[in-house]
């Protein structure tokens, strides 16, 4: 009897509130040649692991919800494959997508991270390529200028950008394949980012270390999105992460300016959504978080 071939890719899926989507995410990859799937349960209250109990996956129970980066690091530590795929529990890889991402890393040693084209559940394009945040883009978002001026928006919306392989500044963390040795040299995912901006941060550190982030349009993932939590309620968490990113990469003064601009933007967005109470409450909470200094959640 032959021993199983060593894993080439460790797939890490961090589960929290993911019962509705976890199986569809994991099942196509479980038991695939050269692939080992690790599902990290961050003390999820919904017993999502029951839905994959019959699948060939490794389960890591962290015992607490320490955040997305925390869960990712636990999943990485449970494997030893040269490549690590971080995949959101509400995302699914289409046929051939993982092979295309692996091929991108195999073909060019400069490339440390490869990301697919992401589609929404209905097949429409999900903008997943981004420019690094700056005070100019934060101001643009605050004043709604990003809706008029592409240069004021961190999201890249131009359809042509999603038709060719190239090297964007950063990509959505919903699905990204990274070299294990590069991730280890970077010190793993930064657990100061409880949720949001961990993908911005790891891409920034990859570029700073002299490596490349590559977009691979031939690889396709579908992302249901938003099923793990109320996005309005999470706006203060996003605020905390954006300020933490500014503090880490641009310094204390930039972080203070970022907080003021985010507070302004959230207040203006709250005024624009007076007829949507839940969304308005999220913006108000985010404005308060920004103006109070937005400490990182723990």
C-alpha cells in the first residue's frame, strides 16, 4: 500500500458563524491530491463543524475567537506544505483554480502571493483588486469622491484590470495562495488585525520584503460574502483595523489623521442613511470608535 503523497497546498479555512456555507467551501478540496484541508474553528457558536464531519479534513479548535489572523496562524501551524491557501468559508474555488494559482507561484520565484478573479454568487465580478490606503483615499471615501474619481477609490473597478495577469498593490483576503517560507519570514499574519486589513497588511509586507503579489484571472473563485456577520455592526472593527494599519505602516501622526477622516466619513454616511436605521447605527458606532482612538479589538 502506497503512502499518501505529501501535501503541496495546505488549505486553511477559518470558521466562525459559517454553518450555511462551510461544506460547499470545503467539500471540493477535501481529499484532493496534494491538498490538505485544515478547518480552524474560532469557538463558533453555530456548530458548523457538524456539516463536514464526514469529510477528509483536519480540524483545529482554538477555544476562543481571537480573530481572523489568529485563526489563520493556527491553521498554518497545523501543516507543512510549501504553499498555503487562505480561503474564506463563504468562498468556493472553481475547477482548475487552485492549479492555476499554484502554477503562478511555480513559474516565477518572485511571486509570493497569488490571487484569483472573484465572482459574486450570481456570477458578476466582485472587485477584489485594491490600491493601498492613503489619507487621500480615506478623504475620498469620506466625501463620496470615490464614486466619481477612480483615483480616489481603493477598489479597482475597471473591468479590463480583471482580464489580465498583473501585479496589483493588494488583493482581497477571501482567497489567496502564499508561499509558506515567505509567510514564515514575515512572522505570519499580524494578529493585531482582528478582522479586516490583515490582507492589506500581508500584501504590504510582501512588497516591502522585495516579493510580488500576482493576480491570476484564469483562476476563479465565487464568494457569497457577508454570511458570517452583520456588516453594519462590524464597521467599528473595520475602523479599528484601518487605524491600526495606518499606525503600523505610516506612523502615529498619519494614524491620528486617518482616525479624524474616518470619523468624518462615518458621520456623513450616517446622515445619508437616516432611512436605514441598522446601517446608520453602524456608521455612528464607527464614527465614535474613530474619534475615541479606535483601539484594536481583542
